[in-house]
C-alpha cells in the first residue's frame, strides 16, 4: 500500500519557514539602514572637522571638487 503524503502539513511548514526568513530579512535590513545612517553621520562629522581645521567653506570644497 502506498504511503499518503500530507501536502497541507508540508505547505504549512514551508510557509512558516518563509515567514521566519522574511522576519530575519526585515531585521537585517533595519540593521543595515541603521549602520548606513551612522556611517553617513561619521563621514559628515569627519568632513566638517577637516573643513573647520583647514578653514574651508562648502563653496571652497565644491570648487576643489569641480576643478
């Protein structure tokens, strides 16, 4: 006699795994976003410190970049 496969249980199990991975992905995306924001803030702070130390304005920096 052939064994009966319970597709409903298998489907439910896979859907549960997908939901778990989606939750993990959402958490990772939030962490990535937070890290990008912190990096941008640190980069901005470093730039402002450099500009202040060298008595540069935003216009000066833009001129150097465009030249």
